[in-house]
C-alpha cells in the first residue's frame, strides 16, 4: 500500500498532518492505513478499493492519538472496560498505567486479571509492573510480587517497565528494589520514580538508581531540577492533583521540551465524564500559554519516546499504529474523529466502538477478609494509668497532605477522653489481609460534626479506613463496608447516606461508569455535608495510609512518619 500498488483499508483525505518530529504542519494530503498501521502520509493520491473506508478531513488538523504517561486505572474504582470506552472518545488512545492497588489487593492473580480486562479495548493500555506491593513492606501489611512474577510480567509486550517507586525506599538502600531494578535494566524496560519532596542528593540518588522519570514536580524549580538530573518529567493534571497552573511559567522558558511529558496521575469517573481525559489536559496546557504544538508533542511523541514506544506510537508517520485524532484547529483540542489501530472508534457516520465486556472471576471477590465486625468499644483509644497522655494526631491540611500534631488529653478508666477537645475526630485503619491488625487514632481537620465514613479503596496496602464523630457511627460505617464485601459508606446515626459497593478486591465496582460516577459524587457530597471542609473527601479517605507524601499517616500497624519511614506510637507518655 505504501507504494500505491494495493488499496488502503482506510484513507483520510484533505487533512493537514502535524509532524510532531519537526513541529510543522504538512500541506493537505492523504493518510493511508493498512490494517492497524499507517502506510502512507503525503500529497499523492492512493488507489481506493471497493472496501476502502474514506474519511474526509475537510481541511482539519490530524494529530497522533494522545498518550497519558501516568494513568492510574488501578485506582479509578470503575470497571476497566467501561472506563476505557469513555477515555477514547476525546482522543486519548493510549494509557500507561500502574497496577499497584490491584496487586496490593489481589496479588499476582489480580495483575493478570487486570491485564485480561484491559486487552483489546477501545483504548490501548500499557502496564507498569507494580513495585510498591505494599508501599513499604517494613511498615504495611500487604502482598508481595516475587522476582519470578516480576520477571515474567516484564517479558510481556504490553509491559513497558516498573511502576513508580518512592525515593525514600531508594535512599534506604532496599535490597528488594535493587533486584527489581536489575531485572528491568536487563530487559531494557523503564523504571518510574516517585520523587515527592525529593531534592538535592535524594533526587540524584533516585536518578542514579536507574529511575528515569518523575511525576511529582509541583513547582517550576522542581521541574528544572528533575530535568537537570536527566529525569523525564511528567507535568500532572488530573483528579488527584492539578499542577499545570503552577507550572505554566515553563511555557515562557527558552528550553528544549522534549524531556517533558503530560500525564493525569488518574482521572476519576466523574471528571472523565465531565471534562474528558488527555484532551482536557492538552487544552489546559494550551490555555495556560504552552504553544499548541509543544503541548501536543508532550502528550504524544515525548511520552512515546520515554517508554520506548516511539517506533509504533506518538506520531502520524508510516509504520506507526493508526491512532489518529482530527481537530478543528491546533488551538482547539476537540476531537471530531478518533481512530484507534485503524478503526474509527468515535467518528461521524460510524457506530461508536463498544468495550469488550469482562467480568472478574469469583476468586477476585474472595481475596480479602471482610468477615470481621467492629463494636463501638473496639474504636476507643485505650491507655493505662491516670492523668494525661500525649496523643499524636494526624492533622489534615487538604485532601492529600497531612501534618503532625501532639495534644495532651486526660485518661479516665483506661480510656483517652477526647470529648472536650475541639476539632478532633476518631479514625481507624484495619488490614483486610490480616484483620487482627488495626489501629485507632485521632485526626484533626476533618471537622465531622456528626456521622462517619469508611472505605476499603485505599492506597499502598489493603485496608478499611474510616473517620467518625463517634465510635458508634464509625463502627456502623466500617461494618457496612464489610457487609458490602468492600466499598465506601457514609452514615449518620444508624442511617446510610451514600454508598458504593466495590466487590472486586475491595477496589473495583461492577456497576456502569455513569453509575459509579454518580455514586462517588453522592459520597463526596454526603461527607462534605457532615462538615468536611475540602473538595474531595473520598480521596482523603483513600490516602489515609499513603506513605508516599507528607507527613503523618494512619495504617493498620500504627502511625507512620513518612519523612523517616518509621512507625510511631499513637500515644506517648
């Protein structure tokens, strides 16, 4: 077909191709597709056969399909097929995703089920093998992926490397990480870093270890330091964090942008349906001052090159997958036609491509232990003696970040009495792998005046976590999550205000994407209605035990000082 000797399967006519290698717009011409691949790009007309599909570009701009360099499909609580069907509509044809929470909840079986769920879907998916299973094995109860499992996964064509690893584990000279990194280097696969808070020697150590990327820069100077260390730097804009506005001054820098990419770090179902996926991120970058060609390059060829996929992805060029998006203008990231692998998946005159259904096996619902129940007495903070004790409190600063606070509280009849303390709520974390392990603590900043909330969808290790205004309400919320076999519940008194069942590993719903989005929104509204002061309380629940960002975290084994990666007691005398 490239030589014009055979007809194309699909031809796009009268379109102006963005050459992401040179940054130039080519004159209007044809793009010929044979099977899944682009066979021809240029001004010559190619022969059409009786079965050739023709799409008239009408003078529009043809760009490569967008690539999310740091998706977290494993954390989106929606079933992967429905999510991937929605992602592709706006022009995001590829996700590169970790699977750490799937591995934490369901082990190697879960990763293999996840791979099966995402294969042959409307959006192309490449996997990063989880390294944080759990986030820190010294501090968290969790499953493990052994070297043999990791090696076998790294051999798969759809696996591009190792998932993000905390820099704090790297500088701790973790021998398990050393062996995993050696495997990745041997197989010439990338290693993704997580450098939240890293600078100077810590950042250099991350680069020396073999990690090649970081998505945790939240200031311009942090981006520049990562680039100086040779780290591919992913500018993040998604449901977890929105960093592009703070990083927009980069657009005015006189610099080479080839080592910068765009990624979401996860787009939750509600945001996906309301705003879209990478098309929203690219448009925002343009609106903030990045040149349109640069923004598109950061979401296409730059990301593809970093992951060693530029021979098949990231450009409108012969030999690459025919993952293509038509745009009205370079400045207007609004897909009028989306093609993935040579198939129109969202195009006028063509039926929308539907996801391939996939049901996780029954075993996925039996990986965690929800047979326990809590009584209010189990959620009291116990202490010996009389007088006062010092309690270490997790103070919430926003949906993600916490601080460390110490308060003095009285002890009466073996219980710490916090009733008179303004602004304190009860919290707990219970392992769903080892249910005998759980911790009760106090938190500040949630401002719950009544009610409670609990969730089994947590980061870094499989837990049920919760926060409540009273022990009785907190026990009720936790027990409701257990009754659901995993999920999220918000209660007041003995009434359930909102809930979402997550029966697959305690982290994935089996309901339609739109239903999941609506229920997540209802959960957030209900928790805010109890007094929560920030925007995304479901996220705050999920990260209660997340040991990758500052400063004090609650896990089943106790409080964790994330800076020093050590366990600290709830009560000190």
